[in-house]
C-alpha cells in the first residue's frame, strides 16, 4: 500500500504533538520501563552469548528489547531529542 509522503509527514507531526503533550510523570514512567526492558534484553543477550559461545546469537537476541519498546510504545530519551527541534 502506497502512502503519499505528505500523509507520512502529517502523521509524524501529529504523533510528535501527542508525545510533546504527555505529562512529565508519564514520560518518566515510560523511560523507566524502557530502561528496565533494555536491561533485560542486554542480560538475555549476554546469557545467550555465554551459553552458546557464539556472539552471533547474542547479537540476534539483543534487538528483541528494541522490538518490545516499539510494540509497547515506550520512550527512549534519544527519541525525544527531536521534539526540541
């Protein structure tokens, strides 16, 4: 399905406005949850690397944390730097 670039920009602007309007409490809660999920993903990747003796397995497991963040709609501080622009 083709989405025109103007529509993509419009949706990105709406999402940015929605995130900018979040209360500080909600943003901090999302940040703490993100940090804990990334910590869990890191520990899982290290465990997978140590048990299999293959760094490739750990490299494949680690992005699971970022997938969880995306699916849950959580925040990372790097994603909020664009709001300041």
